[in-house]
C-alpha cells in the first residue's frame, strides 16, 4: 500500500479489500460445499458492512451512483452594459453614450434544462432554459430619446432645472443554447466549468425615465418601442468555479432597427450572485 495515500483513502481501500475477501470466501464455500473456507474475520461482517458508505468510497473518483450532467444557468446574475462599434453617421453627437458603471443588468434565470452528451461521464453537455433580463443604459443627465414622425430615434435635450438621472430601460425574455465543459477539481462536487454558445431574446417592454426635482422629486416615464429590435440574438459565454461565476454577452445585431437609429452593438458582462 502506498504510504503517501491520505488516511481516509487507506481506510476505504481496506474496507473494499475486506468486502472482496468476504465475497471470495463465500463463493469458495458454495463451490466446495465446505463451510470452513470462509475468510475468518475478527468482527461480525454484518456490522462491518453496515458502517461502509459506498457513496463515500467513490467520491474521490468516478461517481457510479449519480452520473447526471448538471449545467450552470439557473440563478441570479448582475452585470454592466455598454455599446461597441458605435456609428453616429447622420447625427451631431453620440447621444447614446452611457455611464457603464451605472448601466446595469439583472438576470433572473428561472428555468434550466441540462442534456448530457457522454455515456460514461458527466462533464460535457448542453444547457438551455429561460431567463428574464432587466437592463438599463444610463444616459447623460440632460439627454433622452424620442421618435420622430418616421420612427427614427432622435436625441431630446431636457430642459428641467434639477435633473437627477436619465436612462433607457428594457425587459427581455432570454433563451440560451450553450455547450458546457466541466473539469472536476478534487472530486465531482467541485467543478470548474466554461460554457459558450448562442442566445435569443424577445423584447417585452421598453421605456425612458427621467428623474428631476421641482419642489420634490418627480419622475417622467415614457413607454414606447423606440425602434428597438423586438427579437435579438448574440453570443454568450459563462465560466466559474464554486462561488466565482462570470458571464458575458455580445449581440450580433444592432441595438436599433436598421436605419432607425445609430449603429450600436450591445455588450454586457457581470457575475452570478446566486445559483439555484
């Protein structure tokens, strides 16, 4: 026996050898019809067997008892939003330039389906589900957006005296299809993972909101489509280990409908707060 093995592993190994010895002894006894060929032990075998936890014996290696693939999607994520590949041709200024640290996303991923792709292991599979994404873009305090008579997005200069904030908010339903790879660390309970693939989303609602103060705090909220795309799709990547989980998304279509606003590519990144 390797003296460098952990004490727990030595104990499990001795227990397995004892079980094998009991089985071999019983088998010889049946074949030879001689009762005294059973391997003698110092303790009642039933008591020994009752103390052995077979699940613990296999914890350090392959888990023969529960080999279901489980992905990483369900939970609550937060993130930050920004725009890439900006093109404001036809406009006088970049009115959609946003404050990244105050442009936030909240994902509530409430449905998950995991599909294992291996017969004898559970480290590669597909993950899908549904999530609700609530995200906002914090604009310049003196700027909002409106639609002209052709449903083209135009900047709107705000004339309130004491403006607290101006933002564009959206709510979407998200469906991902991700391929996930997992690497067991120490045992199968702790796994490092990385997943990537496509996602599609459906815009449920959108609005602008301006907070300002006259005699007291006031809100001006306008609900409209703002020529935003009703259906969207892009790339998603997720990775993590134990309580550290990161995610990022990159849209493959522009934020606004074609020729209805500036060319902007949404990008979002963040962390997982809670896993279901």
